[in-house]
């Protein structure tokens, strides 16, 4: 087992780094605030000269400092080493989307959630919180960004280029799913191309109109929608598998043309409960349920979509039957880690999942709740009650 003293020192050093980021932000503001009005547009030039960096980098530092110092609670959390600069900027960016009264509510909830979660987990949860607190604003922003969909080409060195496509999350998942499955289906003995190379070749063939010789089932996406949204009680967001929260209108559009399946969730955690099947090897239906429940790889800090993961036993398999709670989505890397290293995992009756590291750390998994309790229903501390979202495949 690793030295616990070293572990504490490492954690302390990281907190000190976060504190230093806050101190730097505060000093940047203090340094530039006394500038005369005519000099203000050139504050980044002044900072750049002092710190021997380009004005563009200085402008970025100054912009970050202005953002985190504008929200005292966020700045203090950074100063105390509870969050790092990336999380601080994420929280500020999300709460700026909300009216002032709701921004304060969201800020408090995000600052409570952030210290023990990764950036990716915080971003997804923050997006869902913003959707729930301000569904109308979420719909407006989605409509505006949908109007800005585009394709652009950027030339690169050595006879290469990049194509950048901006689509809706649904269309992007459908397109990527088709490209990925086609590329994987073309893996044959003797083909030395990597998966990335096959994906690039498949994309090129599809775009220029050349045939891709592979049989493939129709691409689909999965969205989990609260029943209260489907029947019009509220506009809580859906959760698009492999992406995260989407506006209610998008979720309902997918559900309207899809196959509905009922999934019950724990009212306190929003995590899907056991569907009651008992089998040693997971059936296709059970695999589908586990992936819908987990959303992403169940390892700490991994955001690999569950769709691309293997459904594996949480604990070493025995010769007895097992329930859905015994299975977890694991990407290839973390499946090897569970079987070949000192990492172990355990699940709780309410659906939560924990990992124990070789150094003795005990951490809750960040698998996405598919029906996170509505913040608007919990502001007064009341019990939101059970929820039964419908998961639609389209």
C-alpha cells in the first residue's frame, strides 16, 4: 500500500495549487484596476510586459481572473483549495446563463457538488441543473446554436486537412455511431489500418459517395425522459446517452418516434434500480438496461460512453445467479484494471457504486443518474418522491 503521508502531501500540494490560482487572479485584478480609463483597453499589454508573456496569453489570464473574482463564493472556494480553476470557470459560466435569483441557487448547489467530482461529471450535472432551473432559456439557446450548424475545412501541414462539423447532439451521435460501427465491421485479417484510420476512410467514402461494403443495422440513440416531461407536467430535460442533458423539446421529439421502455429509479439518487432479472450472464436486454443506467463507464473519472463499454461483473463471478446490480459498464482500460490490479468495486442497494484503490482510497463512481432529482422540487428540503422515466430508442 502506498504511503498515506505521501498521499496527504499530494492532496495538500494540489489544494495549494488551487489557492495559488486564486491568489494570482486576485493580484491580476488588483494590478489592473487602478489603470486610467484610456489605459484600460491595454491592461493585458501591461500584464504581458510584467510577466514576460504575449498579450494574448495575458488577456486570457485577465479574463479568467475577472470571471472568478466576480463571484465571491466561487473565488473563496478556489482560494480555500476546494475546487481548481477549471471547475471555478465552469461554475461561473453556467450560473451566468441564469437570472440572478436562480444563479445564486445554482452556484450554491454546484459548489457543494464540485469538490469531490471530476470536471466532466460537474459539467454534465451543471448542464442538467441549468436546464431544470431555466427550461425556457435552455430552449432559446438550443434553437440559436442549432441555427449556427456548419461545416468548415482547415488546411494542415504535409498535404492534410481537417473537417469540422457542428450538428445537434442527436445528429452527431447518429453520424458517429454509423461511422464507428462501419469502421469496426471492416476489421479483417491482414488489414493493418488502425480503428481511427478506418473511421477516417469510412467518413471519406460516405461523404464522396463511394460505397462502403458492410452490412449494418440502423443507427439509434437512447434518451431517458422523466414521465412528468412526457405528459406535460414540467419541462425537465432528458438525458441523451453518450452526451448528457438535452432540452425537453429534443427529448420529446426523440421519444415520439421511438420505442418506450419503463425504468424505475431511486428517488434520492436518480439511479436506475434493479429490473428484477436474475441471471449469471447478462442477456441483451439486461446489457441494454445496465448501459442505460450507467450512462458512462463506471470507473472513477472516466467519461467513456456506456454504449462503447463492456457489461462486466462488479464482483468476481460465482456459479450462482446474479441480478442487474451485479453488473457495471466498464471501458476496455478499466475492465483490465478491475481484473488485473488491486482496484476493487462495490455496489450499494440504492444504486450507488464505489471503488477502492490500491492505496486505500474510497471513492464513489460518477456514473450518470438517469433521473437526477429535480432541484426545483428539493429547494425546500422536501422529498421529491419516486420518479419513473421512460427510456426511448429512436
